[in-house]
């Protein structure tokens, strides 16, 4: 029997990051390539700045957003390349553990 594959740390962080409805709401703000500061995200989501900073840190750790400093301001934006990489890792994991019926070997009678 083979040992089941486990998800790597970055993919686990990705899943944790998207598990929250609040973080999902924040991610929608970055649609279309938008770049926003913590204050802008907080205002649009109705969150406090410290809560928003915590949520953005989790999204950043999960590879969903990147941050760029411009003077005192930090602008966040979605990170499509890392998101695609994490989704690819997740797809590979799921294909290994639970392949679709058409990919499973057929048993002979």
C-alpha cells in the first residue's frame, strides 16, 4: 500500500486563506486587476483596519495577493500566477487521491 500524498504547506495555506467568507469578499475587490490599500479594503468591506491587515496577511501567506510598497502606502493586488500554481497543486492532489470514475482502472469480473 502506498502512502497517500499530502498537501504541501503553501497549498494548505492557500486553502486556509480562501476558507473564510470575509477573505472571499476581500478577494472580489481585486477583480479586474484592482490595487487597493488596507484602508480602501477596510472601507469597502466595512472592517476595521487591524482586522483587514490580519486578513490580508493570511491572503498573502496563502499566495492569493501580493503587496507593493509605495512610500508609506502598501498596495495589495491579486496574484494570478501563484493562484494558478496553487490550484494546479490542488488539482494534482485531488486527482491522485480521488480520480474521476473514467480515470480509475476497471475491475475485471
